[in-house]
């Protein structure tokens, strides 16, 4: 453990509008990755880094977050909740908690998948005596993020929020993890919408305060869109899975599965199967994640897809590159290509749908 940093603020108030209809019934931080809420990975990683207290700032469907996470004891944490009635921006939301915060603390965006080493970021912050340390990660297309330029000592010398292509000077982006000295919040006005990347960080840089950047180690994935959530599940299945053999089932690649039933079916990893999944005769599942209590009947093919809990896919159906919400029922002879279904959607077959969003 690292001395001095024992508290983190986790911002979990986003509505996840680009993820609809998957976020119609649940907030973005509770979307599942291998059967666990996305936010749980960050919380477990924070606990492993010696963080003991979490101030969790909620807004959209905040009660669902409380019901899911409770007091945090199961994760080795003490979670305290704050409910934001009016959106105040990322820095503004933390400003509301300023009086109770210690001299240095971690801030984490709770709607991003993070299975990372927070200890490294905290240690780096302390070694550099930084005002703010921003965790960074590399992406191929940085135009949707805040990009960062570093000098030879890892001090941040340039910062640009969501640049157009002509403005891109780096593929290092702000990963939404900060270690911050409390004194930085003297520059955040009271009762004003104020963001870290748009407002506070540029202001601190302009005034000459030491801001540093450090590259993350571990798994980081933005889940802003349904395809991102699918990719997060497949990448995590590859990360957490192992090559396994099961009687009567053909397998290859990394598999995350324990308590399921199936015979004369096939899995081509990375594959995740939740508890009590049933695979029918001749079913094929490849590069996919299937939630608990789902039933995949005989002759079904599921490829590059995510099915949430309690789904039924009847005989002979084909699911490709699709995300299926909780409790959906897909009839016999249905083919879905690049579709997104909200919760409790029923599709009768035979029919072929492509590129459809249904709720």
C-alpha cells in the first residue's frame, strides 16, 4: 500500500444516451462486463491500490447504483453516496464534496471499464509532487477524447479537448483517472458547472501549476456505444479466460465458463458464459459473451455478440455482431446482423434483420 492516499471520488452520473436502449432500464456504470457491473472493476482495482473510502457521485438512476453496490463492504470498501440534482460538470461535482475530502485523493470516471494498476498512478503523483496527475492511454483515433502532450519529464505541456483531425498532436488521451491535490479546487468556482478537461486543467497549466501524465498499465476501455460494450466484454474474456476442455463440447481459445450445460456444441474463444447458461445440440458460440440463465437452443450460431441475462434464442437462429438486452426472446429461424435490442424484446421468426435498433 501507498501512504497518504486512501480516498477516491467516483463519478457515476452519466445517462449513457449513446448506449440506448441498453441504458433505458439501468445506468451506464451498471452495464455488464462478464456478468459484473462495469464500475465494479474500477472499484476492485481501487481497493487493491489501498483505497478505503469511495465517494460515489450519482445522478441518472442513482438508486439502482446504490442497490447494486450497497455499502461496498463486499468489495473491501466503504462507499458513501452523493446525489447530484443539477449537473455541475466533472470538477463541479467533486467541488460539492470538497469539505470532506483529504489533501490528496483519486478521481475516477465510473462509466469506463478499468482493470488497471492505480498504485502506479498514485506513486508517480507523489514522486513528482504534482498538483494533478492524469492517467493516459493510447488510442488509434483520439478525436473523441482529450489529448495530452508531454515533455521529457512527463510534465503536461499541451492539452486539447476533442480535437479535429488537423489538431491532433498526440495519440495519448486523458483516461479519466486523476490524482489531485485538494488545493486545486480553489480554482473551481462554487455552484458553477465546471469540467476538469475543459476548464480546470487548462487554467492550472496557464498558471504554471505542475500537471503530469503517466501511462496506464492494465485494461482500459471506453464503453460509450453498444459496440464498445461488446468489445469490452470480448477483450475482457480474452484477458480473464483460459484454454479449457469440457466433456462433449468442442473448444478452442480462451473460455470464461464454469457452471453451464451443453452437449455436442462448440465454443471458439474468447467466450464468456454466465451461470446456468444452456447450449443446445450443435450450437456454436464464438467471440461472444452470454449472460446468466440464458438458453441457446439447438443449431443456433452466436458470433461477435453480447447477450445479457435471461435471453432465449430458439432453434436455428443466427446472431451476428449484435447486442441483445436482458430477457429477450428470439424465435426460431431469426437472423440478426449488427442489431441492438433493448430489454424484454421478442422477435418471431423466420425473419432477417440488419442494422436495427429495437426497444
